[in-house]
């Protein structure tokens, strides 16, 4: 990418193509098997990684403390989490299949990125979303 982002641009205009999420293959495999184990309940994990100018590299997972899993919703109290700069977002499963973020998901958005895995939790069933519910490019590395 050679074009520069103009500083004069209002913050509200963020082109989704400017962002890219990279996910390590071994992390993807761990996420998919965790979702399969939790099915038909929702699974939720914290994503660890590095971010630079909206681009995120996900290279690890953390099981959230005090996570609860129920059929229709999963989550954890954000205030219980340490402020750890290596936390870049969360991943959770949608056992009903549709990998789009729900209103609840957007209201509980945590850090930079939300990954959602839809049933049946295959390599192509995982999608990345920003806090506005816009799809973000996800690359497996
Ligand atoms: Zn959800």
C-alpha cells in the first residue's frame, strides 16, 4: 500500500480495506477445536497479539477468567481483566451458524477486533469484525 491516509480526514471515515487481521494457523486450529468442544454452547476466548495502525497480528489465546457459557450468550466481565496491552480482542462461536455480530456482541465489544466462528467451525467459518460491525479482512498465516 503506497497511498497515505490524509490526516485531515475525520476519524469517523475509516476505510475497512485499510485494516487487516492476520491469524496464525496454529491459533486458528486451537480456536476451531475449542468451539467444537463447547458446542452446542458458545465458546469465548481472548485474543493475544500485536497491533499497529489498525492492523492486528493474532498469535495467542487466553481463556478468560470467570467466563460463562450459555446457549445464547457467552461473555466475561471485562472489569475483571488485567489491563494487558497484548490483548487485542475476543473470539467467540455462534452455534446457530450465522457468523455476523449481534447487537449484544457490538455492545460488548472488547479491544480492537472481534472474531466470530459459525457452526460447523471449519477453516472458512471464521470472520473478523470491527466495533461498528464492519467486516475486516482476515488472513491466515
Ligand atoms: Zn455473538
